[in-house]
């Protein structure tokens, strides 16, 4: 649905995604990654958490950061294969009509993970963005966002059981790893940002194959305040 921001005279679009479901999807993605990077350490760069910021990339030219802060979500993406790259637009062009609270989170958090050198200057460089509290909003339609980087969230936006099945197939997870993922998701939802420790049994279910994988797995878990 299109709407006009009366204060700024900018056309914005309502995005039919739910903030709570998106956050759950990002948590599930981070946990699946933390488990399976033990087997696939070469995928270590594809998912990470840094405080309130979830970072995702596909190693094929797309990357994005989604910030969950005090009930607000701010997301920005860069697709290096997008025709928008050539325009070299300022990041703020993708946040027209956004309230000051969103702009503050974007500038202090989200966009700090999407810096690049553009014409000799280091600055945030993106091709799509959305934001919101209850209602998510963008200067783009859903289709345009997906074409310009937000397709990175295709699994994170699925209902829980569907997403679980997708991660199982993507990583070729065994039954024990799927069970671990489900249990850790429930525990993470219960604990929130509080730190908790994996039990020896849970560690054994990860299926660690080598030292490099163990290091990457431990690092990814620690980013989510989970230790072993």
C-alpha cells in the first residue's frame, strides 16, 4: 500500500512483514549458522551478530544489516549487481520520510556496517532500506526491495517451521542438529540478551569436524551471547 508522508511530502510504501517474525527469523538464521559453520567454516562471513545488529551476505554481491533497537527495526542492503549501484546515491535518499528516531539508529548502527569507498570518500553505500515499529515502511515497493538486496531475507521471513525446513535443506542438517537448533531457539527466546552456556551434550550435537570449524562455531555463538 502506498501512502504520502504529510510532513515530508514523500511517497512511502507499507511493507507487509511483521517485526517480531522477522526478528525471530534472524535469530533462527544466526543459530543455524552457528551450528553449521562448524562443518562449513568457509561460510563464516555469511551471518553474524554485533549487539543489536544482524548482518547477512551471500558471497555473491549482496549484503545487509538489520538493527533491532528499542522496538524499532532499521534495515539496509547493498546489491552490487543492482543498476542502482551506478547512481551512487546517498544513503539518506533511501530513508526519506523516516522519523528522527529511525535516522538516528540508521546512522549510529545499521549504516556503519555498510560503509564503502565511493569517489574517494568512505560513506554508507546502499541500494535499499526499510524501517518501522509496528508497521514497516520503505521508499521502495517490496518487489524493488527484493531486487536490490532484501532477497537476502527470503528464509528469515518464513514462518518458523518452514524456515526450519529451509535451513535443514540448505545446510544438509542431520536430525540431531535440527533438534539442537529448535531447542536453542526456544532457549534464546527465553533468555533474550542474557548469556547462557551450552551443555556438553549440546556441544556434541553440533558435530564439530575440525579445529577451524570449532573456532568459527564458538565465535558465532558468542556473538549471540551463547558460550561453550
